[in-house]
C-alpha cells in the first residue's frame, strides 16, 4: 500500500473507534440513568417499609386500645 492508502486506512480506524466511544458513552449514560431510577425506587420503598414498620410497632392509638375488664373482686 502507498503512504496515502495507509493514512486513509488509519483514518477509517480512527473514525470507527470514535463511533464506538460515542456509542459506549451513550450506553453508559443510559445505564447511569437507569441506576439512578432504581436508587430512587429503592429509597421510596425503604420509606414506605419504615413507615409501615413504625406504625405496626407503635400499636393502635391509645383511644383505640382495648381496656382491661374490671374485676368484681373490689
């Protein structure tokens, strides 16, 4: 091959590598956005679970608790 042929082949390789890098960058951006979305979903679920757990451990409000029956032994 001539010097010009080698230069053209090298330029074609550079263009192909550049396109690969651009595609990889776009894919990485998409993956990053998906991870952020999943992180947000997990955070919301944690909040919901924490709220439900706190409500269950606190028990019903005092007005709704059953009162013990009085004994007639007094």
